[in-house]
C-alpha cells in the first residue's frame, strides 16, 4: 500500500511540474495564442488536476478502510488475548491456592511424622538400655498385678537373706516369688545373625543365658522362708515367650523343649503377660483344693498339672503365633510405607528434614 501511495504522489508531482513547464514555455516564447488553444490547455490542466485529486481521494479512502480493518483486527486480538490471560490467571490462582493448601497440609503431616520419629527414637533408646528395659518389664508386671490382685502383692520384695525379688504374691500365708529377667540382647543378636557358624555359637550362648535366668529365678524358692515350692519367671515380650513355648526360637535350632523341661526341674514356671494369670489361677485353685498350708508336698503335684496345661496351651499359642505372624507382616509393610513417607518428606523439603528414619524389619516367628 505504501508503494502505491508513493507512485501516486510521484505522478502528481510530475504532472504539476509538466504543467508549470508548459505554462513557462508559453510565457517565454510570448507567441500569440488563440482563445480555443488556451481554453483547451486550461481544460487539460484542470482535468489533470481533477484526476489527480480524485485519485488521491480514492487512495485515501482505501487506506482509511484498510487502517480501520487493521485496527478492528488488532482490537479483536487484544480482547481475545485479554480474555485468555484472565482465564489463565484464574487457573493459576486456583493452582497456587491448591498448592498452598497442600503445602500447609504437608507441613502439618511432616510435623507429625517428625514428632512420631522422635517418639520412636526415644522408645528405641529406652529399649537399648538393659536397666531401663528391665524397669519397663517390671512396670508391665506391676500393672498386671494391680489390675487383678488388688494389693495382695508387693513389688521389689526383700527376702530374709536380703535378696530382692521383682514381685511377690501373698496367698494363705505363702509367698509366690515372681522374677522379671530376660536377656533380650542375646535373642535379638541371634535373630539378626546370618552367618551359620556364628549363629550356632550365639544359639549356644542364648540357651546358656536362658538357663542362667531360670537359675536366678529358682534361687527365690525358699520354703523355709514361707515361699511356695515354685516361682514364676515373667517374660514381658509375647513374641519371645511364644518362640520358647513352640520349642524353637525363630529360625534357630534351639530346642526349647529342653529349656521348658529344665525350668520345671528347677520348679520355675515361665509365663508371659497373656498367660500369667491363667497359670496363676490354676495354681491358686490347686493350692486351695489341696490345702497347701497343711501339705506342701502337694504343691509339686500342682506344678505337674501345670505341665498338662502347658500342652493344652500349646495349641492356643500356635494360633497366637499365626496372628503374630500376620501382625509382623502388617508392621513390616507399614514400616516400608513409613520409610517412603520419610523419603518423600526429605525430597519435598529439599533435605531440610526427614531422610534419617531407620525402621527395623521384624522376622516372623517360625514353628
């Protein structure tokens, strides 16, 4: 369009220059002209001017029309762009709002995870310390006694020779000693060991350690000081107790039937939180029926009856073992998911928190 306008302007200039040139020549020659020739020349110039003006007006109208079209097109594009930007801004605002909401929720979740991890670490630290773990076992024993015996017992009972037993139950002028000792370190070490030679050595140490605990419990059996002819060995961990009662410890080759028989020979009854009062009620009923105060020798027969209950109780413990296996599987699955959550928190926070959670995977009990 610019080229056309330039060409038209150039033509106008040429025609005007030509007209002036012709007029100048006529003036210089000063030749007489007749009226018809002059009129013809004037008409020619006038027509030329009119044509130039008409052409210029048409070009201007065409240019104005095109400019209006361009302006309209630009306005439409601007409106479309504005609407699109408003729509995108609205969508972006919604996305930012949702992300902010999720980040707030994630922050709260991360805080709970960190708090839970701290609690788990505190519990792990407690269980690593044998003394504190022993206190925890004694606390569990005391909770059981307080819920069932209503004061007919004493914690940390001092024997006549000065030795202190973890708990003592008083019944018909008799004292039933209860010891709450068990070496969890050997058990855990044995379950975690993969080397066969090393594991076999640890199994021997574990068996010797259990016998040592049985011997320690049996020393509280002092009929001359008013105790019964037997004592209870309380194991706070149900999983450990279960492994002992099914005659094998996890995947180990420890024949715990020999340990149970050894305990009976030492007149020690091994119990757990779930089985303790079943044994205790059997003993108390036997003591009442046989009048243990008058005939202490019948106590041994009552203990022999416990052996039958152990066999009957074995089926229950096997069922319990299956449930424990399911529980262990669920725990391990939850542990893996918890580890994934910790990794996600670590990634989302770019290493500011998380990434240091170590969850112990438990081994299922094996018959």
